[in-house]
C-alpha cells in the first residue's frame, strides 16, 4: 500500500464525515483524525516490532519516550495490543 492510497482513504473518510454532519458545524477535526489513526498505527507497529518499544520507536522515527507517552495515552502500555 502506498502513502497515496492511505491519503486517499483518509480523504474519502473525511469527505464522508463532513457529508454525514449534514450542515452541523465540525469541531476538533484535527484531534479526531490523529487519535483515530494513531492508535491502530501504534498497535500494528508494536506487533511488527515484536512489542519491543525501542524497535517500534525506530520504525516510527520517534523517540522511545515519545512512543511510551503515546502508548500510555491510548492505554497500550504493558499489553499485547492485538
């Protein structure tokens, strides 16, 4: 899957989201998208990294402490997320 495909999925999902609002004012769209995408991304990357945080952080291109913070935010610390 290419990054263009992922972008297309997000684009179509957002268009559907705005259509479903049916005129209601959207709020906090940025945080909604980040939280929606971030958790499954962390789950999959952790599994691919064999649940080794330093490997997962390297795959993600982030600091291990940042990864731990994000795992805690999504209640994914100290558990097999998949």
